[in-house]
C-alpha cells in the first residue's frame, strides 16, 4: 500500500459517520418515561444554579451596574442561538448522545469522539465543583466547623490539591449517583422538587424587589457616589474625580462597554440546558418534548435572572452590593434580616438541582460512546430498571475523586472549552445537515447535472433540491468559514493592542475577514435546503448558526493559555484511548465490514453458479 493510499484510508476511517434509522428514531433499551415537564425542570435545575444568588451582585458592582438586566438579555439571546441548534437536532435525531451524536452523524467519528470527550470533561469538573460549592455553603451555615475540623486533622499540603479532602462532597456525589442508578424517573422527580423550591425562593426575591425597590437606585448621580466613597474613606473629604471605582452613576455607570463585559460573564450562567439533549431515548415524545424543553428552560432561566438582578439593584444601590453574598446583605439593607434564611435554603436547593443536572448527562454520554464502541463496552451495560448503571457509577467515582482531592478553581475554566466547542460543533452540524441531499432524491437530481460543475454555476443557477454538488459546495464553504472564524479570533486576541491603537492595517484585516464570513454565509444561503420537515427548525438559516459559531469561538479565544495547555493534556489522553481502542472497536467499522461482506456475497451470487439463494 502506497503512502497516499494509507493516508486516504486513514482519513476515511476517522471521518466515517454514524447511520441512523429512517425517521431518526429507533427502539431503545432505555426506559421512555420522561415528559416535557421533566425536561423543563431538568434544564432549569441544571442551568439556574447557585450563580443566580451570587453572579448578579458581582457583575452589577464591577461591570454593569443596574444595566445588568440588559447584560442578562444579551447573554440570553446569545445562548438562544446555541439552544435553537440543539432544539432542531433534538427534534430530528432524538437519540442519546447530545452534541457527540450530532457530530457523529454529520462531521465524522474523530470529531464526535473529541466532542464527547470534551463533554465528559465539562460534566466531571462541573459535578465536582458544584459538590464542593454545596459543601462550602452548608459549612458556612454551620460556622465553618467542618472546614476547620478537616483542615486541622486532614490537611493536604501539596500544590494543585485541595486544602483538605472534602468528605462531605464525596458523600453527596455518592448519594446522588445511587439515586441516578435507581432510575431516571425517580431522579427527575427529586430534581423537580428541588427546582420548585428554588423557583419559589426566586419568586419571593423578585416580589420583594417590587415591594421594597426604589427606582432612584437606577438613577444615582455623582454626589451619591462621592458620598459613598467618602464614607468608605472614613468620612474624609473627597476631592477630584474619584468616582471611577463605581463608574459614572445612572443606569449604565460603566457605559455600554461595561454592559457588554457583564454580558460575557452572564453568558456562562445559561450553560447547562444541553443536558436535555442527552435524554432522547428516555422521553415519551422526543420530537416535540426536547425542543420545547430547551426553549422553555432558557426562557424561564432568563426571566429568573432578569427578575433577581432587577430586584437586587432596586433594593440596594449597585455600588454597595456585596460580591460574595449580595442577596443576604441586600435584605439586611432593607431591614428584612429573616429573609436571608430563605435565600440560604434556595441556594442549597439550587445547588442540589444543579448537581443533579451535572451528573445526569455524564453517564448518558459514556453510555452512547460505549455503545458505539468508542469507549469500553461494559460502560454500555443497563440495569434491570433500564438505567446505565455502570456508566453512572464510574462517572460518579471519577467526580467524587476529583472533589475529594483536587482544588478545582484552576480547572473550572476547562469546563468552558468543552461546552463552547460543543455549541460550536452543533451549529456547524445544523448547517451541514440542512443542506444534505435526501437519499431518495439523489438519483433524479444527479442525472440533471453534469459530473463536474463550477461553483459559480451553483450560485447563478442553484438546484431546487439539495444535490451532491450543492452539498459539497456547502461543506467546503463551511470549512472555509471555520478558517476565517479562527483568523478573526487570532486578530481580536493577539492583535488586540494593534486594534485598540487604531492601526489601519489591523482594522483592515479584521474588516476583510468579516466580509469573507459574510460572503461565505451568502454562498451557503444560495444553496437549496432539505425539504424534510421537522417539529422544530432553526430560523434564519444559515445566519443564526454561523453567528452562534462566531460568538462561541470568540469566547473560547478569551480563555487563558494555561487553560488551553491543561485542555491539550486532557485531549492527548483521550486520543490515546481513541487510537488505541475506539478506532478498532467502533460499531461503524464492524458495520462497514458486514456491509462489504454482504455486497461481496451478493456479487458472487450473481456471477458464481456455485452460490445459490434460498427462498
């Protein structure tokens, strides 16, 4: 075999795609018992974690001021871009696997493994960090007695590890892993209970803001800020313009740039809804329930974040907010000291629901990858209650080990890479899927077109329905689009000082790259889309998915180099597993061999009289 033949065979191997049954749904060994309400509660519980009790105060004081409500609106709109792409795939391919499965169907096996491996990283770190946050919150209510005891008797003095082993967080993960192993219906019932309590507490906070709020806190002037600064300096006279600590006052004290900076932080508050997409084989009516669950959960989360941030900044001036415990301090400010206990209860319920939401999709990704042969087969074993019990126990053990030993503050940013990469790939997959030809239409459409066509012909005289020519043009344009997006990220990160200095050639490069993205988008827009209808379809194709890809990739580019180095180490470990095990045990590889064997037998039966067919 020549080098070229080897490379071609290797490329075909890593780019093989998963085939699904006609109609996109198949009979599953998992238990179909979830309703739309279960999915909405799962999405809200996973997304609306304890961040709603902390994030609003931190962003309002340091970035946005009262305009934090606009920051959450912008963040919600950006999150909806990815949510719509997930919703369409959930309607078209209602199977277990989320972004891993969507990548496997459209862009190939290697990218699917990378996506699944990234999702596992995100869910493991998310589960461990939320468990430690639950433990820390509960310890705070006990006066830090647990932390003091473990620090004294079980201290760990090693860089990269935690100050002490968090046994309470381990016990919490083990309990919830046992609950998830019992069954999906029981787990979602518990999740609904905690999510309901959390929503009631948030509703109480919003109503409190309506009752005790003061609109003057959204119209603070410079004298109010100077008085606060003088009080902080011990009632000394303040001279000069020293209000820069708190901005310029008003609704947007840090101007619109501060509102945008707050929106970038608030975006991560909406991460978590993608867990709904992992339930495709456990929902009664997945074609309708999954897209509805994603859209409704994002809407409810936005209304909750918007309402709480508005109530907080109305009850208390933004420059007086406490960044660590904003809501208890705000209730003390208005004289409702007892309300802080309701906030503590709501925070614990939110953390519990968020922990369940982080643990729920992890074994399902493991199960889907193991069923496809990319990970070890025992992980695909189901219990008598049709639950992926081995995958649940393994994922719970890994998360518990990390919560027990590691300091997760340095690893939390790695969650963002996995999640944002999944969002990016799902946007690309929607583009590719919508412009793919239907197998039934290939014969008639391809006869009308010559074998070789210039791409200009497809722009001037596009096909009525997708063909191999139009699909190939879209695939190549999407590849070009990915390169242009990467170049935009390089210019806006590495060349940021050049852009801020107003250099003409830096600005020209950025403008040309953005024009290239626009031209590529128009080329895709000119091509025919699939005529196959779905219960939910992304509007404004291809512009919304492309915008989602651009935004998510720009957010990934903002992460630190240390985070990317840790991510590369994780990916190197994953690729060792794929090339050492998954590539040889892939179910699609064995399926391809079986198909080629059947075709060989069929050809022999047509030519070899010694081969006969039994009827």
